[in-house]
């Protein structure tokens, strides 16, 4: 019995152009979760603001803030994950990361759409 992996030629059509890039793409979850974001604003002052995240993956989180931020700002993000059918107890997830994008919201300009690259470390505790 041959245990060597099959070459792409053995299965023509199984390997599509660009499939490698798609496979490497990070899966994001578009959901709304309450969050508390803290760090330093654009003027260097400490801030803490409640918001909702709109999307999260293992590498990036998206949310809106009234506080003005600059690229590279370090943030602490505390997410409240509610109890579900699968999850018996609500959880609190502690994340940290750096701002990679901060753009004024269309029209009003009172809020920024923020994207933060997450650090690999996190802390997860039950929230009673």
C-alpha cells in the first residue's frame, strides 16, 4: 500500500488557482458582543469606553469608538460572551492588541471604525 501523499497531478482540478490564498485567510465571526476598550487616546490620555464589537477573528477585532485613536495605539479589550445553549455560563474574554486602522465613520464623524491586530495571549474567565 502506497502511503506517500498524492501529487496535484493525481487529482487534476482539485487544486484551483488562488485556493492557497483562500485557505490562509482568517475566519472572522460577524457578531455583536459588548466590550470595554481601554488604552491611550490620540493625545496620550488614558481612556475607557464601552462599545460593541462587530467582527472578531483569531487575529483581528473590529469595533467603533468615540475616542480618537492613532495607528499603533495599544488597547486592552474586555468582551462579555453571553450564555448560550452550548455555553453553560457567560464568559469574560480579556484581549490586547494594537490599532491597525482607525477611520472616521461615514457622515457624522463622531465615531471611528477601528481595527485592532490581536496579541496571541488572552485570558478567559467565567462571568457569574
